[in-house]
């Protein structure tokens, strides 16, 4: 877990805080680091990706079974260059009626990593995302490289095009590695804190019989979901200012709780 000194930050009172959120490229880059991915190509059924990673050199690598149809299709394609896309699905770490938070499509051309480059590619892959399947590269596992042409992000609304240059230049949210643990802990063990956060939502947001659930956490704050009988609504509760690393999260959450108590003095 990344660390840095925890320090309290002043709480600016700006109405635009509620609009602060990661930009599209950062959100897409964060989704790209989720583990569930498949590859789709013309004439093939969706192929399971054993692991995928974006290396420090901004190469997109996917590990797939050597004996699968995808490797055969790549090998048989002209110049061993197959038009395809990798789809990454982001699931909420807490039980929700609609658990899919986002889907990301990375489109381009798949090519096999040459044998002479396999060792360096495996090391770069492992630096970005250690995975046991990398031990089998060269035997039962094959590494493919995606030459990126298009990035599309869907978060429940209209799909959003993201510039591939912006996508590769972005970095994942600094809280992505600890988000799931914190949200599960909040959902299971701290209903009183969720109640405090509810007091920071716009008046009338949460009605009788509606459930409030934590659906996301990023450097700008919490995303909360109001589950209603006929659907749901996601709202953001921002920190006083964005955090830069996990070491600042405790102070930011503490300040958020203080702000909620000041707004609702009768709450614990």
C-alpha cells in the first residue's frame, strides 16, 4: 500500500466541490487495471484473458491460452495482425442490484510478442501486475500486444470516447488498490458513517424505504448509490480537496465526518 505523511487539509467551502471527479482518461485508466477482461474479434467467440497489464512503457499486453482460437486467429491473420478489442468490466466490491460500475473497450490490433522479446515483456508485465500465469509464458500461455487505436468508456450512460494518447498518459486513481477493502469495510461495519454521509447529500435525495450503499472511492471522495424500488441514483460526496495517496485518506475521511456532524449536529 502506498504511503505518505497524513496531514489535515483546510476545508474550502466551494459549491463546485460536488462537481469534482476524475477526468475521463483517469477513470478509463483506472478501469483498465481491473482484473476481469475478455478479447473479442471478428469470427471468434469472446476469448478469456488470463491476465492483462499496461506496462511502464505504455504497452498493453494480454496473456491468453496458447492453444486457444484467439492465438490461432492472430497467427493466421495477415502479418499476424488481428483487429480486436479488449473489454474490461469493473464490478463494485459490495453487493448491489446492478454491480457493473463501468466497462472499457480498448480497440486496436493484436500481434504476438516475438519469442526474442518474451522475457523482457514478461518482466515488464510482472512489474505492472504480477500474475502466476506469467510463469507459463512460452508453453501453455502466449503473450499478445495490443496496438491501441480507440478507447471507449461506459459508466451507465452514453459511451464516452477517450483519446488513446490521453489514456496512456493518465495514471490509475491512487486509491484504486485499497478501494475494495475500504468499501466492503464501510458497507459491512460502519452504517453510522454511511448515515453521516447521507446528511451531505442534497436535501430530499434519500426517501423512505430507499437504501444507501457505497459504490466507489477515489481521490476526490466517495460515490454513493441510492437503491430505489424502480432503479438507482449515484451521487458523489467529495473530500475537502483531492488526496494524492492512500496515506492522506484517513485525514480526508475524518474531515468529511466532521463536516457531516456540523451539518447535522444531532448525529453521533
